[in-house]
């Protein structure tokens, strides 16, 4: 009797999973007719081994069935053979804690989180191991049960003070950084963990969603002055913080550093793909795909998003849509997958469906600008201006009047002569927060121009041209000079614009209309001697490329070297606000 069980146990310990599946199935069948070949505890364990083998082979339904059968068998056996002494879990010949934990893993794989949580909750509180408490915390967190999640995370952190994921979970649920740091205080004194308090402080800022600059500065101090410097995990945290703040260019710098350190990284990979796509680094985007790539079935699920971005950048919308849908089905809270899904649907002019995807992303991450921007664009495309105004107003509220949000709102109000005054006020508020925010600069200059106030329009544009020269700034200055009949100044401004973007068709047409050749070597303006900034210092969220006018994707229309919110006087005018 014992020899048969020992042989099955040996197969299990040697991880011969397919062998365990076949042998266990046949032995269990034989045991139905010959009851003395396995004792009750041995039969229970064989069922558990069968479940483990199926789980490791990826047969989650079969594993679930085996684990449930094991638990049911034990319950029936104990009902028929009640113990003579009080229950002692340590001496239980048929322990169920690990089986329930494994059963919960199967249910998580099968996307049945509610049932997985109910299985774990059947374990008495005093018998729960740390891994069970952690699983309960994460499931409650995902399902929005904040109080239960905080309680479980606290238990984990008290038992394992270095459980950094539990600490981050508490911070994300609103627990103060000082409280979390106090529970991990004994870790700070350990040699090699001096950085832990800085990490907790940074993430406390990060999860407040209004303190991104403070989070970035704290994380960068760790990169500059701690042994954690140049760590993949740290660089990803800095990159994602910049991304949440709307600064894709700096996000890209740190995420690419992280990727060079670990080309197999998963955390931050989707964010890196999003930034590469939006910054038009299509060649670098394609390099994220594995070299052994053959088709989407040969890569991990997180790579589906990367491949979807690659297909989308090549205007293969149907393929990109299929991959984005698969990625969303695997992780329904993946922000990049939801955004990409919405972007693809927008390109396919399925605006109502796109709004649903952007709304899902906004429900998860209302602090991000992109979902708000996507909804506004779709409402405009559907000619639902009242909905667009409401979405832009909500953006301002949820993003704490960030310059991007205020400028987005102003871009909608500018369309109606009755509300252009309010748009001007919003733009002034945006520039009070960030005086170098170019989309707001362009728009307020347009308002001055529409009012006939050319002098303040020229003044605001010229100040920016001195600090951060861009083709668009000089183009607008040239247009204003023409309207004021100052042709020599207009020539100089247009030539300065061509120095920054020699292929800009709009500037070339303006020069030709004035009877001047499009030769940048004849530029005489002192303004043209400044540094040529490829892409300018425009906030990365709205950065574009010179050939963007040829792009067909919905979030990159109406731009030359820099992106615009709304431009009624320049090529590519319309309602598009490139994100």
C-alpha cells in the first residue's frame, strides 16, 4: 500500500507532472474497486498531486476539479470518521491550507476572482499563512474592497516588514506614508536597505496623484545618491512617474535606460511602448519585439500590446485591434491596452466604441490626461460639443487644473465666440502654472490675433522664441508680421522657421506668396541663430514630428514640429489635440 503511494510521491517530487496526471488518474480509478491500495490520507494527497500536476501543465480547469475533489473527499471522510481528539492543524494527515491556496491560484487564472476570494476566506483567520493574507489583500484590492484589503496588507507587513508590494498596496489605498514607514522601520537599519525609506516616501507622493514632481525628485535622489542607482526597478518607477505627470520625453529617457539594463522586463514595458509610439520612434518600438518572434501565439501576453502598437504604427488597424482586445481580456485594468484600444477604434471612426474604452481607462486612472483627451476628440468627431465641454471640464477637476487640462478645456471653448473670453481666462491660468507651455502659448496668441491685438500676440510669441525656438513660433510671428504689413520682419521669421524645419510646406507657401525663394541660407534674422531644437521643448504629451501632417492616427493630426490644440490659421487646423 505504502509503496504505491511512495512511487506517486516520487513522481511529484521529481516534477514529472505529465506522468503524475496519467498514473494518478489510473490509480484513483483502481482504488474505487480495490479500496485497500490507498489509505484515506494517501488518496487525499494523490488527488492533491494530480491537481498540482495539472496546474503546472496549465490545465487550470482540470486542476480546479482535482483540488475540489480532494477537499470534498476530506470533508466526507471526516463526516464519517469524526476525530476523537480536538483538531490539530499541525498534525492533520490531510492539510487543506496549501490546497485551498492552489485552488485560488487556478481560479485567478480562470478569471474568477470572486470565487478565488471566497475559497481563501474559508480558511480560519488564525490559520492563514502570510501568502494567504497577501492573496486576500490583492483580491480585495482589485475588487475595490478597501477596508478588507488594508486589513490584510497590514497583517502581511507586520509578519514580513520587507513585503514592499504590501507597502505599496497600502500607500495606493490612501494609508499615510509615515504609517507604512513605521511598520518597516526596523528594515531601515539593515545594511543594504538604507534606500527603503526614500522608496516609501516617493511612492507616498506618487499615489497622491497630485505630487508627481515630489515623487520624481525623491526617486531621482535615490538614483543619484544611493546604492540603488541605475536599478531597473528604480528607473522604471521614475519613467512611469514622468509618464503619469504627462512628460513622455523624460519618461522615455528613463524607461529606455531600464530596458537596456533588462531587455526582458515586463513592468514598464507597455508604458515604454506607448511612449515610443507617441514620440514616433517606430524603429525602437519594433526592437521591443523578441528576436525569435514568429506570431502572437509565440510571445507572452504583455508583448501583445507591443505588437499591437507596431501594427498600429504601420496602419494595420484590424490586426492591432485584435491584439489590443486580447490584451484587454488578459488584463482588464491595463491602461496602455485600454488607451490603445480606444485609439485604434478612433482611427477606424468607431467613436462611440472608442469612448467606452477611454472611459474605462479614465475610471482606472483619472489622473492621466490621455483618456480625457481621447473622449473629447471622439465627442467632437460625433459633433457632440456639449459632451466634449463636459468631458474637458471633468478633466480639469480630476487633474487638479493641470495646464494640459485647462488648455484642453480652452480649446473647446474657443470654438464658440460667446465663450472665447472664458477660454482666454483658462489659458492665462495655465500659463500662470507653466509659462513655457507651448500649446497654451499658441492658443492665447490666436485669441489676441482674433481680437486684433497684434502687439501682445507678438510679445508672447517672441518671448517664447527666444527661450525655446520652434518652427511653429516663428511661423506664427511671420503670419502676424504680414498682417501688420511688416514684410521684412515676416521674411526673417519665415526663414528662421525654415532653419528649424526645412521641409515645412506651410512656411514655404507663405514665402512664395510674398515672392521670396525658400532658401534658408538667406535668413538674416538674429532670432534664427538660436539652438535648433528637434521637437522643441514642448511638453512631451503634445510632442510631434515634422512629417506628422501625413500621419493617419487620430492623436497625431494637425501638427508640424509641435502639436497644437486648435489652429484656425495654419495648416492642419481643426479640433485635434495631439496627446
